[in-house]
C-alpha cells in the first residue's frame, strides 16, 4: 500500500536546486514503485499471513464427501498447525498486570519466552476462556471479564486465532458476547465460536494457510450461565448432529483440513470419559482431521489413529483430549502444566492433504512473587529448553519442578502417538 501526502506551497520561481530536488524525488519514487511491485520490503520467502473467511451453512446437511475441491497450484505441499490450551485471566493476574501510573494493563511479559515457539507454526490458535470488556470492572473467576489488552498480548505472542466457545463465554451475559466480539474485531484477532446474529452463527470459519483451506469449528459442551431463548444462537453448542453437519458442510465447501476445538470433559480429570471418546470417533468418521480439547484444565492423552470415514476413505486423525492450561492462576495439582500441540500436514501422491507428523511441546506456567507484595510475575515456559538452558529468572528449585513436569507430562500424554519435543 502506498501512502501519499501533499502540502501547499507558495508560488516562486524554480531554482536549479529545486530541479535537482525534483530529479532526486522522481528517482526515489521510481525505486519505491519497483519495490512495491516486487513485494516491498518483505522477504521474498516469507510465509503469507493466514487469512480468515466465513461461509454460510447449507440448509440441508450434505452427504459424506470424499474429494475436496481442486487444489490451487499455489497451495503448499505441507503446512504446520499448532494449538494451545486455556487462556484465562484470573483476579491475581489482573492485579499483577495493572500499572497504577498509566492506569493500564499489560500482559505481554507472560509470553516473552514462549513467543518464538508459538511463531514457528504456519498457524497457531488457542482457547480464549474469558469475556472481554463487558464493563470497566474487570474480574476473574467465576465471572470472567478481562481488558482487551489481554487478548492483544495473546495476539502479540504469535497466536493467530482464538476459539471462544466455552463454559465461561456467557459469564457476562449477552452483553459480554457482544463486547468480546467488538474487542476481538477492534484489535484484529480472528475468532470463531460466538456470534451477534443468528445468521453469523450459521457461518463456517475458514482459514487460508499458505493456500490450504482449513476449517476451524468450535463448540462447548456446557455453559455456566444462560441467555434468553432468542439469543441462544450466540454460542456454538456441542451437539453431535450439528457438529457432523458442519464437518460435512466444510468438506463440501472444499476444506482440505477440518479442525475441531471442543470444550468438553470433566474438570481436573486426567482421562477422557467414554462419551468424549465416542464423540471423537463419530467426528473423525464424518471428516474431521484434528480435535483439540480443553476444559479439564489438566493434560489428557494425545491419540493418533487410522480411521475409516463414513465415505469409505481412510485417514490419520489426531485427538488431544485436553491440552490443559496455558496462561492462568490455578494452583490445583497438574494445572500448572500444559502443552502446545503441533500437527504437520503433507500432500500424498494424489494431492490430498493428510496428517504426517504430530509433536507436542510441554509448557509450564511460572508464577513468582518477587517483591513480597502479593503481585505475581507470570511466564509461560517451554519445559525442555528451560531444563537444559534456564534463564536467570528460573531458580534451581524451579528447574527441579520443570524436570518433574517433563516426566509427568511425557508419561501421561504419551510418546508413541505424539513426540514430545524440547529435550
């Protein structure tokens, strides 16, 4: 994009110095136009930024679809997608992030260490489990309401997208849904899971990742509050028939990859229940490729399986039943640990996108009261790298804790279906 400015000048006789200036200006303008045509100052090998679009749902549920729409020649042969767990903002985080002099909240330091890891994938998303800007009275659990600077820090960290369907979505009622949408749109952080109108709620969200069309579908099994009957469309509910219909619609629309973000399961349960296991199987058969779960606030196993779809085709599918917490102030057992899931997709000889590799980076939420005033400093740390190369803000006792987290995480989440990385 080129920007032009003009200013009024008094008429005066042109001088030789003026012509030299004009010549130089024309040369600079020519160089600028050349660079603009060639792509400006951006590196020629830079990956394109993921773009988001929404498509209305069909009125009738499409049948199982095995063949996606023709792939553009420019589409990538492989991409990586990462996901993290719950992004929460409790009371203590609010107090600790507040600057009395500027009367503002800053959460950027929470993500400074983990940021390079979040930025590695072609597309990264997480579960935003708070309302934004429902009022100027910011609160944590049980009625979350956070400043939009919390979401701004999330976006600054390298997270490209958030899902917003969870049990805290309606903490501030219908007003909170509207202000959350307004805040996310204002800062430019794409999302799915909530809507202001019924028409918007019947849209499927697609992300263009290096030319690959990816559908992101988000649903919640429960809600802590209710809204009026005429506003119940505002959050996507985890209803099997609807999810299956949406998956099939996404495939019919030409999505090469379908990802589900599901807020489900029992809080603080380290194993998925039988209902969620059965639902995962149903959704995979309908055409989903990856399921990212959250709500338990603790890690649950990651499973990779070969699935025969309803249309008779086979596919490798991934379910992370719960990625645990990412940023938060919870202190219950195992809640300080989380993981960043990364799924690699590659084209086969027929040009079809499929899962080719699955890894996860164990993470740990560090919480320190440095001044003894009750105000904490929070950081999300990559476990393995901080064990082998701790920075000056990690104590020896914390290194021992990190080693425990690594052992517990890799033992529980597993190492066969998904590979832990960082050590």
